[in-house]
């Protein structure tokens, strides 16, 4: 008779949590169809090997499973790296520090201090139809992307942001990366998303914003040079035609989350 104990329940629960986390990660990175394919392969393998005891098919699938993990690691280095970084990020373990540190209103004010200068700059550039791409770093470091541009390390200032993205500025092409409440670098090169769901009317800035949002947990803000519309890419999703209030709300949310 099959015995089902508390350890079996915990085992199933942990597997379900891991599967859900992988599903969410691959959905955000635009590789959800591959997740479905791998999951289908595993279901067929279990049915053939464990349920119906099909020796030939089971043996063949066993061989594929033996090398399947290596193949997946090679094909999905960046998503796997992101998964491990998020799993070990300080934010996920900060609940321990809360036991010894009481959060004050001053902490929240410091976290929100950079939000309004970014919002005002985006509003101004939207009115003048000045193209811009601003990336807000979160728990996953963007050092490799920051190194592809020019390091600035400056306080966040509305006029500075507008001057950097001014059409005649040498740094207006590429992305600005904001890290720890400061402008870290400008003119940065970002990965481009090849998601087929992106409308053809959107240009390279939007695809780059979605690309960095799929490769990391950063939030990317785009000001369209053609229409002046403000868009935000975050967690693998692109939201277009945002108002200044919506932009402020989203920036406030990630600023407070990052400071916790």
C-alpha cells in the first residue's frame, strides 16, 4: 500500500512552487512556449516510463532527459542566471533585517526623492517629442549594460535628463541607467526583444525597453520621438500611452519596493 506522509506533501508543495516560479520567469522573458514544450515532454516521459512501462520509448526518453538539462542551460543562460540572482537577491531575505530595523517615514521619503524629477523630465520630453529611454535598476545588477555606455554617476535632475536626451546631445542615443537613486550611465546598449506581439508601429526604443524588462527585473521608460507617448516595460510586459499620474504611481511602487 502506498504511504503518503507529511514529507511527501512538502515535497509536492516545493515542486509546485518551483514549477510556478519557473513558469512566471519564462512568461516574463517571452519563452513561455518553450516552457509548455518542456513540460509536455516531461509528462510524456513520466507516462511512458513510470505509468505504462513502455521500455523502448522510455529508454529513448531517458537518454534525452540525461542531456536535456545541459541543453537547457546552454540555450537559456540568461533566464537561468536571472532566476538564480532573483532567488538569492537581498530583497528576498530582507525580512530578517526588519526584525532589527524599524522602518521610518524618512526612509520612504529618501526612496521617493528621485521619482518626481524623472516624471517631470518625461512629461517635458513628451510635450517636445524628444525620444528617451530610461532604465530603473532593481535587484538584478545592470553593470554589463551600464559599462556599454558612458559612466556619469550624477544626481537625478530634471534638466540634466532633458539635456542628455536633447537631439543634438552626443548621449541622446542609447539608454540611461538609474541605479540606487543616481544616474549611473548614459548611451547604454540594451538587448532587443524579438517578441512577435510587439506592434510594428513601435520602434527600437520600445523593443530595447521590453528586452531589458525580459532579461532583468528593471523597469524601462520610453518617450516616443514620433508621438510623444510614454510607455513602460516591466516584468516582461509593455504598457503604452501612460499618463504622468500612471507613470508616477509605477515609479513610486518600485521605489518603495526597492527600499524595503
